[in-house]
């Protein structure tokens, strides 16, 4: 990455930029984020980035030293790329905040929801018209380059988008609408996951549903998604509301419904 960024005319401070070293493989992510944050502030850098050893996932640090959450980074990308999209759709998992739709509203672009799996997101990125895709854990796809996660390509694209907009990552982060998401989990025996999903559909038949992955129920002031974990005997509950308390209350209401179903 230092060599690639150097060819773009960037001044780069590389900190252990060799993925095969023992230190890189055993690094503590939180400690690494704090270290890059300090270095960004001390050096006056425009941004910082941590690339996972797999080369697929990216963590961003803005010019103020603030480490962006995965949700903030995803929405920052969406807000920047919407006006320069090679296509008419952005693919995002079904548990993304509705803020994403607000961000693309001024452009002739729509959000295409996918299942939360990497395979589903990559499949969507291969469809004609999808110009960008992002997961919920720092994975970004630029279909015109490669329909798969590539942290290096994403970082270079981010630099281009910031330059075109004449802005900074901190300014983009601060301009993002507030997101109010809550996440809960409910222990659910494997043999009862299907029962839980069918029961939620029946209980919500008077509301708008989205069945792309799990059961997503739309309420007047938000939505809730019940999604069985593919590897653990639990059901994930995501909810979005007008504020954090509303989101938490909605998530907990569906936790109660699932527990009642399991009795």
C-alpha cells in the first residue's frame, strides 16, 4: 500500500505494512486503531487506515483522529459515491440503516438490499447496474474493479472521492444523519428457528414485510429485523427507531415475542 499510495502522490507513514509478519498477524485491533488515531493527530494526516491481514477489510480514521465505526464508514462511502456511481444501484445488507436511502435520494440511485452473507453481497455486486456494495464489517466492493472485497482499492477510491468533493473525512462523518440502531440476540434452538420466523410473519401480517433475509417488519417510526444466525443457536434482532430509546424498545419487544414463541 505505501508503494501504491506513493504513486498517487500521497505522503505515507507506513506502520508495519507487511501482512506476513508475526506482529501484524497477532495485532490487537483496538490497540492498533488507537495507535493510528494518535499518529494521524500527531502528523496532521488527512486520514488513517487499517487494512486487515486478509486485505479485504478496512477501518478508517478521519483527520481529527476519530475512528469511524463500520456503520459510519459504510454511510460515508455511500454519501460520497452516490454522485459518481457507475450504475444505478448500491447493494447493502438488509440490516443497514434507512439513512442510506436518505443519502442517495438526491441522486438517481437506489439501495438494493441483500442477505447479510458475503456470498450474497458479492453476487449482487456482479449484477449489471450495481456500482458499489458494502458489508457491515468494513468490507467494500467496487464492481467495476473487482466484485469482491478489496480494502486497498476501497482506500484509493475513498481518496479519489474526497478529492472530487473537496472535503475531508471528518466533515463527511459529521454531516451524516444520526443513526439509531439497536441489536439484541435471543437463544433459539436450531429446530425452532423456522417456527420463530413463521410466527413473526403471522403476527406481522398487517404490516409491510421484507423477507430477503429473515423477517423484516416495517413500523410507522422504524423497522425491526429478526434473523437466525447461520452458525449459532441464536436469533439476531436489529431495530431502527427515531431515537436510541425507541430502537431499543422495538428490539426488546420482538425479543419478548420470540421468547413467548419458544415457551
